[in-house]
């Protein structure tokens, strides 16, 4: 019995899939199957019941699972400590982020992290907040950065930095530079982000708090990225809410205009999402610490 076999066993048990376990461990599925087979042969038991749709633990597998987790946790704690002493000269960090932090904020932080720990391999995946939270739940990433939180089993959220939503309008729009009442929004065509977007969720929550019936919004279209929302507004197809981080350049050169809402606070937060309790990953902990210590 070795730790590679135990690690493969734990991830297959938790993810209920040889394919997902292989993806998480950056191994091929045959390699995962080989580790499990070798472990079963050594222990002379069958650890998993396999079907077309799922993989589940046998009675022997359920007996082994908690003890294997303890053994692997001790091993990872020792390994993490040694990595810390070596200055993280090796390792892997997989980050998932929603559009705004993924495209506008994290690249700079990841550059600083790589300068400090050049031996750590870093990957960044960008999608909607809902997808990122699902990746955290399914243990596909080490750390998520999202623009909205939701009830999710085994996911711990930690507030990172503040953002501000900006109401953008086409160039030459009558609202450009003006202050308007939230009720005026009912008369305009809206460009929204897609379902699952943190920007969309934050916008709708803010408008609901100020008495706007969001079901009566005149939605002209829903788009899959902040850049496409800005482009659609610039083309005169409607108005929309986007992050100040994303629209700063477009506002500066006049590609879009900005309207202000009276007595409406458009600030929101970005959050760090971690699986809890999770297997220790020193690189993820070091990167999370960097983010929290260097808030913008």
C-alpha cells in the first residue's frame, strides 16, 4: 500500500467517478484504475461497486475510507510543511474565477505569485460564478474567486475586495452624466449577463432592495461576457450594469456613457471560495494569503 494508491482511492470515493478523480489528479483514467486495482489486490478486497452512472464504496471501501483520509492528511501535512521550508519550489495551483476577477484582477496577482514561487505551476479557468462554485464543490479547482455567493455544501466563502457596478448607456444617451431615479429603468431596454453570472445576481438583488420589480424589466438580450455587454451598449442596443474594473477604459475614451442612480448603493464584494474541509494545498493557501494581504 502506498500514498498514491490511497490518494486515488479517496478521490474516486469522494467524486464517485474514476474520470473526475483522474482529472483532479492530472492522471489518465487507466492509471487511476491501475492504482485502485493494485490496492484491492494487496488488501484482497473489492473497494468499489461500479455501474454505468456512478461508482460507490463497498462495505470494505467504507471501512477503509476514514482511515485512508487520516493517513493521507498526515502525509499531506508533512509534505506541505516541507514545501513551505523549500519555498514552494514545486507544486500546482488551479484557480477558477468569474469573469471580472478572472480577466481584470487575478492575472496581476498570479504574476506576483509566480515571481515569488516560480516552481509552482498555475492554471486559471474563467466562467460564471455558478460554474466556479460548482468546480469548488466537485474539487476540480483549489480556489475560486466569485462575484456572488450561494448556498453550497462544503464551500466556505471569504470576502476579498469591494467592487462597484456601473450603469452604462450608449454614447449620446440622454442619461449620460445625469442622476436618475431607479424607477426610470423600467422605460429602457436592458442588456443582461447570462444566468449564473455574479454581476447579474448582484444587480438584481440591488434593484429588488430598492423596490424594482425585476420581472418587469425590458430585457433586450442576455450575453455571456462583460465585454459583449459593453459592446452591445456601445452599439446602442440598450443599457446595462457592469463592473467598474471592466468598463474603466471604455468610459475614459467615451465608447459608452455613465448614468447615476439616486440613493442607490451599487457596491458589491468579490469572495474567495474554498472547499471545506479540504485536503491541504499549500500553494492555494499561500495564494489566498497573498490576496487577503494585498487588497486593492
